[in-house]
């Protein structure tokens, strides 16, 4: 009898152990959500509001080890199994911003273009094309920005209890998402993003999830709060400032620190030409960079996004305006780093015309200087500035109302070095950017003769005195085309003397050589007549008759 009693008790113990071994894994694996107790809460009214009935009060008390079901300290977090909870699936999300080509696919319906205000339901798929983006807001005010060339499916959207938890499950099938989950709402919130290789689960955080093509892995990056990444029956908790990569059919890798934000201290915040060229110092460890351009500092209204493996960045055609720039580095595993953000302005239109004269580094005429450029739209007029210095603080000429594509100065500039630039003005876009500063010079004119001296042996020409460093180039020829030059000389003097030629008509010209070697234009050819000598034998012929008479 004693042995039978022992045997019965062992059987009961074995059965209890067996049942426990069966039940515990179910409880351990069962999906739960967390409720934070508020003042006035107890297990009875919580069960009425959030569970399928008050029959779960005892089990809820036991699961959370609560002594008195009527007295629960506010702030305590209760574990509530999803299977016990009231579930409402009449939940929708909405599109709050669209840029480019984004389409929605619904069950048994034709594909439709996405637009702000469009309602999304569980089972819908959202696809963004190249250089296109869409921002989705969920019932808990969480937001997901679906980046370009990305595809998501809204697998599940449901409310657990009486708005105790808003549970959202998204399947990322292609591309990347940026996500912001509020943490200061009265209801709980849980957003999960599932990829072929991992599930990223969050409550109150800002994070990014991306697929490494061709779906060989998932990157998860945390900017605020923390997330839990699950794969292959293991998980890692990723805190703010860290990221992890999960390869297909493998557990998540240990988190690594995100790359620091790029240094934008030397990056210009104003641009006047396209394509946009954005310069920044490279980041150690960065193998690529991602840039986003938006209309607002929250980057809800993206207008452009691109990646590159080289610096500087270049972007194409975006309208003039005020923008926000966000840049981050990407490490060799594909994890994207911390963001650097700055505001910038773009004023590239209307573009300045192409200049035809004087071209940079060229010279104008010494007098009546002429400036010309290509014709543009008839509705445009032009602003022209001429300055004695490169920063245009010492203006020599300014005209904001030029209608034609050429201008001749009514008052000539004095000889020297200048800069000029031109901008187009549109009645719809206003004044566009100026052209590059173009240096030019006004040369000294070729000097004219001040005096000429001729004696029996030599001839001397004199002109204005040279300025400091100047020289002169002198030519003396038999013809006006100066193809038959008799005397040519470069001199620092302002006069020149050489043997007097035979009588006849001659031509001379002079030009100024400046201190840097630049030779100005020839002065106008000047003509001189030198009397011919009277032949002595002709004198004898004239006086011979007189001698005969004598």
C-alpha cells in the first residue's frame, strides 16, 4: 500500500511536470504587449476595457504577480497576451506627402497613383519609382517615409484593447524606409518591419530599415530610442547611435557604432548654378554617401535623394528656392550613419547669357569699349557691372536695364585692369545669378607723335612719356600696310632717332608695351613727307647758260 501511494504521487508529479513543460513554452512564445498602469486602473476595469472578458483577471494577476487586483501602483508595466485581448482591425493609415511617381496596389483592384490624403488598409502595397518618395502616417501618428525604388506591404494594422496598443506590421519587399514612432502618446504603439531576413520591432524611436540587394540582408539603424532585431530565433537590442546587419538565414550581427555626421562647416549654403555641386570633407570609413534635399527641416517633403561613392555630390535639375540638406556616410557593410543637416538656397535661374566679348583675359579697344553676349528670351533684360576689383566694391560702370545683347560705353574707361559680369532678369523669376567675374583690360592707346625733328643727317620722333614699367614698339615703313619696314625698335624712351632716309613719303606707328609684357594696339598710322635733296648736276645744267654768256 505504501508503494502504491508513492507510485500514484510520482505519476501525479510526472503529469504536472509534463503539463508544465507543454504550457510554459506556449506562454514563453506567446505574443504579448505591454500596458503602463495609470491612476485609477485595476485588474477588473482593465479587463473590461482591454480584454475579452473579466475571466482573465486571475490569470492576468498571476502572470504579472500582483497581490491585490484592486490596487496597482501607477507606472507599473503589465504583460498582456495578445490572445486575451480585444482586437479591432478596422484601422487605416493615410498618405501625407508624395513626390514623383508612387502607386498603390489593392486586392482585386487596378493600380492607382498615390496622392496626399489617400487611405491605406491592411493588404495594400505601396511602390515608389526612381527619385520618388511617399510619407505614410499610421493611427498612432507613427510615420514611415518610403524612399525611392522601394516597395512595402501593409501586412497588419490593428488596435489591441481599448486603444491600449496600436500594432502595425509592415513587410519591406524592396528598398529602404525611414521611420519615426512617437513615444509620448497615451496609447501604446508597436511598429514592426519585416524583411526576408529579419524583423525590427520598436516602441517609441526613430530608426531606418533597408534591404541590401538582392535581398541578401537587412540593415537596421537607430537614431533615437532603441529597437529589437529578431532573426533565426535570436535577437539583439540596438541602442541609439548603433546599427546592425542581418544576413539571410543568420542571426543579427552585434551592433556597431554609426559613422559620425559629415563635417559641413566648409560646405556653401548658397548656390547659383546647376548641376548642384555639394562639397564636404570625406568621412573615415565611409564607402558611399547618401544625400537628401527637402523643402522643410523635418524632411517630410523630399525633392531629391541620391547616393554616390565619390565626392563632391552632384544633383541635377531642382527649382530655385530655399532647401534643407541632409547627408550621411555609408560604411562598407551598408549601414548608414548619423545625419548632418543644413539649410541652403539656390538661385540658378534665369541663367546668365554666354559672353562673346570681351572674353576673360582679353582686352577691349582703348576707347568706346564694347561688351556683347548671346541673345536669350525677348522677355529678359540684363544687368551689367564693371569693377576695378574682383569683389565689385569699386564699380566703374553699372546698368540694370539693358534691353539689347550689346553695349558700347559712352564714356571710355581709362587704361587699366577691370572685371565685368552680367545677369539676366526675368519678369517671373526675378534676377538670376551673375556670370563668373571676367577679367579684362583696357590697353593704353598707341601714342601719337608730339614732335618731329629732321636735319641733314638724322630724323627724330618724340611722343608722350612712358608710365612706370612701360616700353614702346616703333615701326617705320615705306608703305601704309607696313610690309616694307625700314626701321623697327623697342625702347623704354619716349623718343627715337635714326639716320634720315632719302626724300619721300613714309609711314610710322607706335604701340605701348605694359610692364607685364602685354602689347596694346598699334596707334593709327602716321604719314611723314621728307623733302628730296636737289641734285648737284641739275644745278650745273641750270647755271651753264649763264656761264656761256659771261
